[in-house]
C-alpha cells in the first residue's frame, strides 16, 4: 500500500528531524550551558565566559531558532508527503 | 501625587481594562468556555500563552533568585524556555490534530481507559494546585506592597480578586484579556530594566548591557563579581552547586513546561495543526523578551543593592541608619519593611548597617577588626527584588506604579489560566466524563465555577506555609507535571505499544514517587517541621526536591514499559488512532467527546 508506505516515510522523516533538533537543544543548554562550561572557559564574553552566556542568553536564542526551523521544515514535509491540511 | 495613589491608579486602570475585556468577550457555550471556538490566530495565541505562562514566578520571583545566586540559577532561564522546544516538537501539533478539549481527554481516549483519564485528572489537579500556591504567594507580595500592608492580608485580598476575576469568562474572555495582560507585563518589566541598564552601562538594551561595561570601562559582570566576593558572597558568574543537580533541575523544568495542562490547552485553540507548531514558536518569542531581560535585571539589581548598602565602596564605611531613615533614595526600605519581607537591625549599635556574608570564614577577621556583629540586613525576601527594583534605582514614581500593575498582571493571568484548567478537569473530565455524563451545559459551567472557588481556598490554605520562594514553589509544580503528565502524553503519541495498564501504572508511579520525595523534603502538605530531610542535605546525594521531577519522569517511562510488556497488547483501533494523530491531514474542528 503506497499510502501506508508514504505515511511511514513521513513519520520517519519527522522523527529524524526531531532527533537532530533535540541533539542541538541538549548541546546548547545541558552541554555548553552546564556540563561543557569548563571547556569553554577560555572564550571570554563581557567579563565572563561563553558558558555563562549560553546558560543565561545563548540557549534561549537557539531554542527560538530551533522551533521556527522545525515548524518551517515540517510544513514542507507535510506538503512533500501530501499530508498537509487542505 | 504620592506613590500610594499612583500605584492605585496604575493597578486600578489595568484591572478596569481586563474586566472590560472579560465582560465584552463573555463565554456563552461550553465550547467557548474551554477553547474559544478555535478561532485564535497563532500570534495572538502566542501572546496570550506567554501571559498565561509567565506568572508571578517569572515576573516577580525569578530575577530575584538569579540576583542572589548568579549562575547557579540559570536553570530557571534554560528550563522555562527549553520546555517549549519539547512542546513544539513532541506534543502540540499532535494534540491539536487529536482535537479534544482537555489533556485528560486525550489520555483517556489514547489509553482507552476511564481509569487513565481519572488518573490524569488527579495528576493535573496536584500539579496545578501546587502551581496556584506559588501564584498566590506572588499576588500576596504584590498586593501587600502596593496597599502597604502585611503580605498575609495581601494574600487574602489577592485570593478574592483572583476568584472574582477568573469566574467572569472562560478561555475566550481569558485569551483576549491575556493579550492585554501580556502588553502590560512586558512593558512593566522592560521599562525599568532599560532605565537601569542606561544608568549602569549606557546601553539601552538590558540583555546587551549585562555583558557590557560600566562607566569606568570595567565589564559589569566583573565589577559585580568583585563587589560580591569583597562582601564574602559567592562569585556571581561561577558555578557552585552540584552539576548533576543543575542538569536534573533544568530538565525537570523543561519537561514540566511541556506537561503543564494549562499551557498545553492553549494549543487546542489554534485553527490548524501547522498553526500549533508556529504558535509554540511565537509563544517563545514573547516569553524570550522577558527571559532575555531577567538575568540583566537580576545582576544590575544586585549591583545597585550592594552600592546602596556600601555607598562609598566596600572598603569604606557602610550606610548609616540615619541615612536609611531620611534619604529619599532609601525610602523603599521603609515601605518594604511594612510588608514584613525586608528587615535590618543595627546589631553592633554603631549606627550603620553592615551587609555582608557572616557565614564566610574569610570575612570573620575583617568583621572582628571592624567590630561587626553579623550581617545587619537581616531579611531580604528574594521575591521583592523585581517589584522593589525601580525604587532601588530611584526611578520615577510612574515606573513603580507600572511595575506593580505588571506583577499583578503576571500573577493574575496565570492564576486564571490554571483555575480554568482545574475547573475543566473537575467539571468536564471528572463529573461529565465519569460521574454524571448526562449533566446539562448549565450545571457543567456551575460545577466549573465551584471547583475554581475550592481550588483557591486550598491554594490559600497551603500557601500560608509556602515551601519556598514563589519560583521555587512553582518549580515543585513543574516537577510533578514532569513526572506524571508529560511521559504519558509522549508515549501516547510516539509509541503505539504502550497500553492502558502501562500508562496508568506509569503515571501513578511517577506522581507518587515525586510527591513523596517533595513531602519528605518540604514537609507533608508543606506543614513546617514535618519533613525528614532538607534540600541542603537531600535523601539522594545531590538531588534536591525541586530537581526530582526528571527522575520521576524516568520512573514513569520505565514502569509504563515494564507493565505494558506484562499485559495485553494495545487493540488495533487504538493503533490506528495513534497513526492518524501523527499526520496533520483531516484535522477538523475539534468536537466534544460525548
């Protein structure tokens, strides 16, 4: 059944996109903001280090970009796979 | 015009605006009451969700917690914004496609079990009521300040106002009111921050000012680090707590954000599935406007307070009692003293108030040499920082009035949204869905309003002994939502396998274990001295009670998986339902499930 195959392809493309996005999500917050902060301590930003910037500002900006990217890409996928709302 | 009249004027005018809108958009049918007929544009919905979401915790409490701990409380910033990524990617579009009114309806249908729906209602009530406690604290402080009375009376007056306000409209009234509230609260938060950023760094954008330089060319954060360490406090930008606890705490707040019913409910109100995705993004845009400003507010306020207490630098004499009592720059201290949330005491009788960290061993010698007998700024409730901030920076009176109105807008909008979620859980899911299915629309609306009143009474009673500052109380609510609701929703969408027994067992396990951990550390029902452990020395290594939600969620997933494997497979029609939720096509107007 091609319809079924296509909806499987749509779903796995979606899951792949979600996974990539969540890796970035975790990297900027738990990674750069907390766990990897000591590694970034050499890069200074306004009187402190890059990890502090990620924890208090950078991660929020990346989150924003991620959500809009996901919404844009999913709307494309909806159309490609013919599952968008008419 | 004196400050008291000015505050009343601003608060009164903003209230008149909200009530006017609520009356204009009064809900007629149950469908309008819960989901505003699904006619809300994503940007409008984003703005309303942002107001709904940003509560007393974000507005009144968060910057204060960051100000006094610095980097370690970055968890609030990352956690409360990062949750929207989870919401946008993992939940919002699918729940909109499913097309029902409430979160528990989805859980009940997906797990083909009235028991699952009932358990979801219980989880939702526990998390929401804990959340309302935090809001009530904020309302109490804001009313206490602008009426210049004790915070306890502020709490009682606030409870009456919240109730009167929440019963007026349903979601539709609330949606447009919340758009107005967003505008009020973001203006109120930004204007003083811009003034203060200009004063300290010359940069009109607080988020840039935070990483900018002071007049002398020294970076703001470096100067702040210097001053707080001089006074014996922990360095502002350095990490002090446990890394594991910080990761778990941030994760709890993130998962909790995506599991809170009153936020998820908002995504039922957009017209289309693709709008649900955009709507989450717009919500975060409006939230980020405040969240990018908050760390600047915290750092700059901390600097201003230290400067006020040590007007000639940390190596000169401290501020004198006489100056605090007579200098208009210090007038805010006397007004806040009336709320019982700020206090000072000249312990060594030298006529000056020394503000320093008396628990720091390195400062003992200096203290002895100077004849200091302990920190004399004896009480500084973190929750007053944002409201007091414009006064601390000697900003004009109208800014102070505006901030009072903004703080109340934040607390009220969230309290109203939560009460709506609570009332729909009781009247729609519990009564109509389970106990009395033949209930008329009219009695359903009546039941909704009665449950709102009951929820406020419970929240006020428990709020008399709050388990922490407003944002910390709210963090506990997030832990509960993280451990109970989010895993069930996520498994319901991303797995066709998890069955009714698995979901019920998972939710109960997550809720019970998290609630138990919280009560063990914060006291049973938050009653003082009934706790067996403290957050300074928690039961599980570094894991504080506010961070346990992430572990609770893990327990939920694990239990659901194991129980599913031991019980009967999910029927085919449910698997088909899950498949259909995953594709946007065919999402019509949502229908009532009965």
